[in-house]
């Protein structure tokens, strides 16, 4: 074959592979509904990479292999918007919203106005320009007329198409040169994971997903942007700076058809009542979303009417944001104290003037560590903004400083000695955290007892903060074995303890002795040994005695136990005090033996979530089968989930799985994975 013809052939092959991969990226990242497994996808991608490596001259910028490219930069170049990127006016009450609706009626002189309601996503707005169907530029909002060119970072976001085939655009009714505007955001699971990693590395933390999004989009190093999972939802389509379709609802449908991610949680409404119902609905379901929203956007559907209504200085009259109650508040830092955890870690905590935030009263907020305090620059006496995210614990996000909120003066210093026991505090070279290393520190003891008594461990109801504080303060409990030596007389001398409650506590303690071996292992508080590892250890060794005498090598035979955990277990049992403690627990009648169990390995390392009603198995049966095959069943869907098994009437977990792009399977596929 002549060289030119062969090149054409390879080019064709490359293009068909790319189109296949684009399709699967779309199924996974836009629809959250993949058709093939991750492994099968990797095979395709590797094939493309290999072929491109052999023919580097044929690599195109819109190839799926080219999402991450370019060198780190020194800064961003400014870029002008085709038309101003406006913001929205806000309303905070039903009355204000009704006023807006009335004005729309008055100004337009019409009665029958259709609206589109959308979620107000809490990220940052971003314009994408496409030329000849290919992503040419991504621009931040900036001051509205001029933003920053962040194209290289935008290219790494998998739900942003790098190119869209001509026919596809044609079918959607979109010209080949156009502009999309929409919201870039970081889903909550990705946000949490990123902050956890940053904390481990001793880096400063992002206060909320919105800040994290902005920080990630403005990263100078595109490969870092690529690692953090951003998502992009489109909500506007322009040509030459003007709205293209006759209706906003058409725009959304067309964008969807062209392969953009458009929020499916949207609604056309004809009356105020319908708009209001949508607002109420999502206020309630807000916490079930995998990303943060701060309200609802209501838009007039007809473009002609939008043009008629026009704009005020910086916002359209044809759209309005209804903002949900703030999840943040401003309050005073009365003091900064230090809490000592079970592992001895010292955590600075801000004691706040109580402030209502999104339905609860917040009077404390974690400051994480010394680095975080320095980043915020917070002092005792400052006024601060406190935020409470979807399911995130309250956090101080910034220090407020203006005429009404003067600065505080008292700097916080990590104490040199543990506030609980007075032992010198240690900060290991290269670590962020300060620790109390006294094994007998009362704070550690308190936290250890609380852990031991908690629901997932020995489930001793009634043994909470109040009781444990008194028991440890009075020296009645010096280790977990002492719990089982408590008498009624001991309990009756405590505050708020009558005969009946004392008896209840004793009954609870007695009942806990029957709980299986894995609970006791978990309860010992061995570093890195969580609930699941404890269960594997119990099943593998069948007794505390065998576990106590296992070598690091033997321990590493156990599912999911690596060198780090093995070492920690051996060290724990090398300590004579700990061995004596186990002896005591045995004499006191706790369950220290169990059944050995051999698990299969077919599903080792795979995490499942069950939702809905299965036809052939109960939830419990399905869970058992998966676990027997070495898999794991979690109660909620996260990025770590491998499969969601959906039965009839599956609910929000299924939505979440789609949102995160987790593979959803039915009962038959589950059975197939189990091996028939
Ligand atoms: S439309 C001219 N729709 O909210 C209309 N904005 O407070 C421009 N936002 O800057 C915006 N979700 O970043 C629109 N569904 C949505 C939105 C949305 C979030 C953001 C956007 C805008 C800000 C205004």
C-alpha cells in the first residue's frame, strides 16, 4: 500500500477510536450512565495512546488523550467576553419573589408567562467558546466584561466536550461556532477527599467547595486541576454574544442533545405556585445532592420577552435568584481551646458566641490545626464567618473586619503542655499535628472509653460524655476493663444517677459482653484498626489469643491488612499493659473467641451499595453473599463505590450513583459477579 493511503487508513482508525472514547466519556461523565466497565474503557484509551505514540504527527488537540497538556504557567492571560457576564439579583422571601413576578407582568403587559426553574449551583461561572465544534477557550467571569483564559484547565474537566461532531451539532440545532456559559463546581465527595489529602500533607484547607473550585480552576498547573474532580453544568448558549434559541428551555434541551451536562433537576412552570413548589421541594432535598446549591434560579422562558424586559445595571430583569437561608453566619470568637483526641492529637477549637445557621445553633467550630489558624489569621476576640456545608462540620472560613467588627488581639499559641495532663506536647518533624504522647493522659482515656462504649463498638447505651467524664474524673474507670467492674454503689454516687438509670447502665454493660469478638478488637482502639479491619481479623484468627500472638507476616495474610496495620497491631500487643488488659477482659466474661471464616476473593476490594427491593434476595442475604465473596457493602454511595445494585423503587442512592458516575447493576448482574 502506498504510504499516503496507509496514513489515511491510520487516520481513520484513530478518529474512529477517538469517537468511541468520546462516546464513553459522555456516557460516564455527562450522563453518569456508563455502558462499559472502567477496565474496558482503559483498554480503548491505551489502544489510542499506543497508536498515537506510533504516529505522533497525527495527534489532534481534541483527542481524548490531550486533556492534560501544556506546561505550568506563570499567570493567566486576560480575555474579553463576547457580551457581559452578568450576575443575578437575589430574593430571600416569598414576598420578594412575588414582587419580582408582578414586575415581570407589569413590564411586559402579559399574564401568561412561562418560567424555567433551575438549581442555583454554588460554584463559579465560566464561558466556553467553541470554534468549528472544538473547544477553543474557557474564560472565567472576572469583572464581567473581561476574565482570565483558563482553557488548559477547563480541558481537563471530563464533562466538558473537547469537540462535538458536526452532525451532532446540526441535530441539536446549534451552529458550529458558539459560546456556552455555565457553572463549574466541585462535588462534595471530591471536595472532602481533597481536603483530607491536604490535611494529611499538612497543606492549608479549602473552606468550602466553591472556594475549592475557584482555586482549582485558577491552578497554574493543569495536571493538578485534572486530579481534582470538577464538573461543569451548562445553562446558556450564545452566538455573537446573543441568546440563540427562542426559548430558554430549548437552549437547555439543545445543549443536552449536543452532549453537554445540563442539570436534569429543572422545571418549566406556568404559575407562581409551580415555581414556589419547586423552590420548596429542593430546599428539603438539598442535602441529598452531591454538590452544594445556594438557591433556585427562576428565568423567563421566552427569549423575545427576555429582550423586552432587558437589564438593570448588572443583572437581567428576566431572571432572579431565590436564595436559601444562609448556611453561614458571622459571630464572635470568645476563646480558642484545645481538644485532645483518642490518639493524643491536639485540635484547636473556636468557642463561639452561639449563632443560628441553617436550622441549628453553632457554638463551636474546628480550626483543624496550627497551619489553618495561621492561614486564617484568626485571634481570640475576632469576628469570623462560620459556614456549615451539606454534611460538613462547622468551619471558620474567614476573619471579618470592618467598623462594626473590630479585630481581636489575643493570638493563639499551641500550649507547650497537654491541657489535660500537663505532659509536654510533641510535634514530629514534618507533621502538622501536635500530640500528647502520655499513654495515660486522661483525655485519651476519656476518648478511649467513649469509643469503646459507642454504638458501633460495645453499644453501651447511656455511657455518653456526661457519665464518662464523671467515671474517669473520679478514677472509677482507668481502662476499658474497669467498665465491667462497676457496681451499683459506684454509679449511685454520681450526679444525675438514680436507682433506675444505674440499673439500666449495668444491664447495658452486661449485655455488651455477648457482642462478638470483632467488636472487642475494634474497641481496643489499635491505631489504624477500624470496624472493617477488626471484622477481617476476627474471621481470620477466630480468637483474641491467636490475634495477640500473630507475627507481622501472619497478619499480612489478612484481607486488606498491609505492613502499616500489621506493625501497629504487633506494637499494640507488645505492650504488657495491653496484654494484661485483654486478660482482664477475658476473666470479666467478654466474648474473645469467634468463628473462623474463609472468605472468597472473587469480589475482593470491591465496594457495593444496595438500593431498592431485589426480587430474589433480601438485603441481608445479598449483603452476606457479597461479603462472603470478599466484597464490601457500604450504606451510602461515594466515589469509592464500585457498583450500585438497584432493585425496584430504588431512590436517592441511584440518583447519587448516576451523579458520581458509579456503575449501576441489577440483581442478575450481581449474581453473575458472585459467580452464578
Ligand atoms: S444564570 C444572566 N443559572 O449564580 C444570567 N446562574 O448569582 C446569568 N449560577 O454568576 C446566570 N447556577 O455563577 C444562572 N442555574 C443557574 C445558575 C447560575 C448558579 C450562578 C452564576 C451567576 C451567579 C449569580
